C-alpha cells in the first residue's frame, strides 16, 4: 500500500467555523507533512512531523493547528480562517524526515467564504 | 519545443515528439533534486530524482539532466503521450536545517499539453 489518503476531498467553510482536515498512511512512514498549494503555484511547506513530534513550522499562522495523534494519522485543525486561506492542502509522508522521497495524497480543496 | 520554466509556464507538444522542461533552482548547496508530475485534481507524483554528484539519470522514457554550474535542471520526456499532460514541478532539497528534516522546495512549475 503506497497510498496517502486525505479527507474530505472538498471543504467549504465560513470564517467563523472550526473544521479539520485528515490524512492517513499505512506505509509505516514516520515523517508526515502538510503543504499549501494555491492555484497555478507550487506546493509550499507548512509543517513537518517526525516520529509524531512537530519538527518544522514554517511560520504558519496559529489559525492552522496541526496534530499527529499516531504514526499513521495527521490532522490539520482550522479555525477563524480568511478567504486568502482558500487553497489545496496536501499531505505527504516519507520513511523518515531524512528520506528524500515523499508520497503525496490527493489533497483537500478548501474554500473559505 | 523547450520551456524556460518559470517565465513560460505552458509547453505544448505533438504526441510522439520529445519534450524538454527546464527549471532553475536556487540553492547551490542543494544535493538532491526531484521532478514531480501533478495531474488535475491530484497530488504531486514522483517521476525521477538525481543527486548532485550526477549529471544525468535515465528512467523509463524520462531523463533528468543537472548542470550545477548554472543551477539548472531539465526533464526530457521521450515520445510524449497524452497521458503525460500535467504540470511538472522540479524540487530541490537544501542542506538540513537544524537536523529538523529534509524540506522540499518546489520550483514554479510548467504545464505540459500534449496534442493528439
């Protein structure tokens, strides 16, 4: 199984809502990543988890709150988002944080109204 | 046809022709590079990688060339097929930052359109 799954596929939320994005992998990978991708732009790294601990936070606003409850799951909790946060949110995993190859999920298309 | 990467984001080729997609990377200390393919509605998919101690690496129908002197990377696709239509991103991995993990830094991307 070389698949990273993400739910939901699409999400529309208001600026006062609280929602969560979910990511799951069963490859035994110990590093997981969140990326944000705006239309026609490359993915930009947000967070890196290594062995369930946050190792990199790329100066992401606190309205995005990541969580890694176990080695297979990665969540991104969203609260009080702005319309400019609308984007494709991609999850990826790799064997560990020193392994180069990352496997990406299909993403969650988020629209903030 | 040849793309100049960031400043020409769309490359249109005829089915069966060879494609060349170019990328300029930013960090001369980066020691690993990857090409990703992203189809509409999907996440990036690994195509081929190359380490900085190599100039060329070949895969199935794809070849990556690395020119460290000018910090340039190219992806060559032989006998381009309609299924190759996608956006292609190069990515570099700069030196470890505080041993916190490898970080992918993506280039701007080029859209490849294959005409049947």
